[in-house]
């Protein structure tokens, strides 16, 4: 589905609507001042992230030329001003970045 969407639009990614309450915080002395962010517009990006080659190549050339900070490939596409189609994912697609994530992945796989 992601590949088909990227063939039509140039860029697509699996994504999950945020169900968490997200807080924007700024330091205020020894504490933080909080503001709740409207989660109806928040999505967590997942993989795969799919792009046409010319689009991602141009996006990274733009990032390099402008020394633009990015966090993933979608950030590069976003910085170029191109829209990305989200494919809502309803199944677990966890990101393994720590030993705890691996434990969770093993649990999910063993429960199937």
C-alpha cells in the first residue's frame, strides 16, 4: 500500500495516530511550564517510508545545501516542501532501539 501511494504522490509512510497525551514543556526555574498539544493532528511515523528516487535525492541535496537538521527521511522531504501520504497502520510495528524494545518484540512474536 505504501509503494502504491508513493507511486501516485512521490512520498508515503506508514503512520499511527497518536493516542498519547503530548505535553510541550519549557523550563521554568526548577520545574516546567506545560501545554497540552492537540493530538488530533499528531501522527507517529513508522516504516516503511517510501519515496520516488528523484524526490528523496533532491530533498537530501536541499538538506545538505542548507544544513537543515532532520530526524528521518520524512524530515528531509518535509523540508523540501513536498507532501507525504500517510498510510494508517493498526498493527504493532515497534521500533527497536533499546534492549527493552527487543523484549517487547520477542513477546509480540511469541504470542502469535
